[in-house]
């Protein structure tokens, strides 16, 4: 076959069931069919009907697909295909057989269990690892894309039953040349997980995602979101004004090192916060591996499978 060559092939998908509702679209489990009986399970995000004809939403839906197409990393949900059927756009993505952190939190609460602190740190470290890759991503000409996820929260972090941690949903991400946004005019993101810059309608950079990762880590440790209030505006005000607690007084498992990490991650002044996801990743990994051994994907997977009584994978 000559190089380069063009191969044309039609994709056929069968929708199996709805998995979740998102801001711009619904996510379904689907089967991708190929030649000679080939079938692959995928997740399919389909733009919601009420947004399908709104130009900004459509452009951002397509922009999300193009943005994440080349984000190929073990801690980011991979995108396979952007398609269109009967005028409706969809994105075919990696199917994660597992749960999101919101479901994990609910299951822990229902079973009166506590997430081991080393697993909480491990999950946050994998999120930081995915963010470090996304933040450093460049286009094909070598120019920085300037990606900021802007929506790091419990529903957008998936844990496979095998233990892989995956960051998903770049639907409101900011990146040069891919998505249009109204930053400075509207506050994008989940109110109790956004950074102070987001909550204050200011321009964000990669450090915004690190604050959100700190919110996520604190929630995993404490079993509650310290910034969540009765309504979005009250949550936004907490993000802006609530004193950051000494986490050693809230959970006896939190030592001086971990408390320092949390304080630095949740620092409101940008100059006092971690300056890169790589720096945060280093400190989180040092905390759990400094003794020479710590949690792995298998450790987390075993815990989640047991918690959800997922017998298919129980050792």
C-alpha cells in the first residue's frame, strides 16, 4: 500500500443504554461495529437536541472533540471519533467500566466506610498526572495549547474497576483555537469546585485546575465537600471567602506534610499556590511512596471492586 494512503470506512454504532447527562450532551454506552463481526464497546456523547442548532454550543462540542483527539494519556479518557448522523454530532470515546468519584463517595457513605487516605492521595496524584500532560500539550507546530480543564470535579473523574483513574469531559475547557468561551463574563464550572479566579469571573490559567484538584483531594479525605453550600451562589462565596481550615484538626490521618500540600493547593493567591501540576504530582507521590511502597492501580481497583461487590473482578 502506498504511503500516505487514504482508507474510507463507515462506522456503525448501536446505542445500548444511557450512562449520564452532561451540560452539552448525554453519554451512552454503545457498540461500534466493524468488518467481519468486529464489535467494540465505546462511550458515545451526543449533543443535546436543544443545543444542536445553537451555533456556540455546536462549535464548542466539535471543538472539544478536536481538542481531546490528541490527548493520549493513561489518565485521560481517550477520544476515538467525531461523527454526525441526521444532523446531530456525536463523539465516540473510550468506555470506562467503573464509577465516577461521586458514585464512589455515595457508596462509601451508604456503607459507612472511609476511603483509605493513601488511596485518596493516589487518586488526586493520577488527576494531577493527567492535568500535567494536558497543560503541557502543544499543537502540531509545537505551540502551547494553553489547556485549562476548568471542570475538575467528582463527576468528571472516573475510576475503572481495574483501578485506572481517568479525567474526562473537556466540554468547558479553555484552549487556544479550539473552544469559544465567555471567561470574564460568566463563571464556568461546578460552583463548589471552581477556583477563586473562576468564581470571581477572572481569567484562568493551569493553576486554576490545581485548586480544583485540592478541593477534590480534601473531599476524598474528609468524605464531604467543605465548600458546598445550599445553593450555587453560596458555594461560590465560600470558594472566595471561607477560611481554609487546618485539615489536621478535621481528620487525624492528615499529617503535617499532607496538610501543607492541601494548604498550598488551596491557596487563593496564585503566587502561593502550586505553580504546576508536575510540582503537585511530585509532592503527592512523595507522600505515598517515600517509604518505598505505596498504592497502585491494582490496590485501588481491589478496594473499589470490593466496595461495589463487583464479583466479575473480585480476586
